[in-house]
């Protein structure tokens, strides 16, 4: 694959990718400094299932090119917000899903767009009725319910459209909800702490875990060495 290393976009997951669980997902100053440095030369987007209000608390000082949040359903870029779903999601579908969850007595929370369910990552059979109105994505032991046709990959492609970006995408992730991110990437990077299924489909697995793994990749790109090490056909 011919890559123009002057025209790239790094799309990185947040939890267990940019920030680690041991620090309660508060991002390290080392990672903040490197991402901010990188974002002055290249495009860097944070692609996460989290809500913006939590990112504001956990990623203080981080200044990526854009935030693609709630698993691809919201884009924050250039002081604007873009919502990637139809009006029917708010007017009908989400209310139907909430009714089903209430009947199941499930513990859930509602974001700007998506619904988060705690502890249902291994109980998907109980949620099958929801698929009439939305789609379910697993993230380790938890689940997220999104509008149909929305995922992390869709969010990144919409960002490309909004910015007119024509270059290549390097995606960095660790877990199940990063499959969609990897699907639209030219180069797939798994951090060292990623689940085995993500490592198996990755083009590169970093030596270091979490944010230090992301720093590892960004340093190689900034130094001009990353392209020499990648051989993708």
C-alpha cells in the first residue's frame, strides 16, 4: 500500500488505549503532551464511546483535531457539534428501547444520543428485542445501544467528509467496539493490552500498553520511521 506520510489521520480509542484503567482513565500528562504536539502537524481524533462531559474531566488539556464521541454518533470539531442519527431516534426508537430496558430492570444511562448498559456484554440474548429499534455494541462486559447505521467507523468517515480529508487513516484501539474503527482504517494498530481478537486483526501491535503504546506510534510517525516499518499489501 502506498502511503503519503504527509497526509495521515490517527483515530484513537480512549479507554484502555489513550488512558488506562489503573488511573481511572485520567489521561497521563505524557500522552497529552505527545498528542498535542502531534496534532499541530497531523490530524488526530479521539474516537470513544464516552460522553463529552466525562472527556472534559478525564482528558484535561488534551487538544486533538476533533472528538468523535458516543461511539461515533457525535462529532465535535471546529467549535461545532454534528449529530449522526435520524430524528426518529429521538422521537420514537430510543423511547421504545428505554421501555424494554425498564421491563428488564436493567441498569442504564442515557447520553446525548446513545444508551449505556452496565454488565450486559455477556447477556445479549436478553436484549434481542432492542435490535428492532437500534443496534448493540459490546465493549468488554458492558453494552452500548446506538441508532442503526452508526458506529465509530461511520463517525470517522463523516469527519473525513466534513474536512475534505483525502489521506490515509491509522486506527488505534483495544476492544470489541474498535472493530468498526479498524474496518475503515488503512493501518490497524492494537495497543499491547488489547484483547486477543483485536490483536489478531491488527497490522501492528505496540510494545507498550495504553497511552504509552499510542505515544510509541506517534513518535515513530513524527520521526519519519513509521512508514519504513510498515509493509501492508
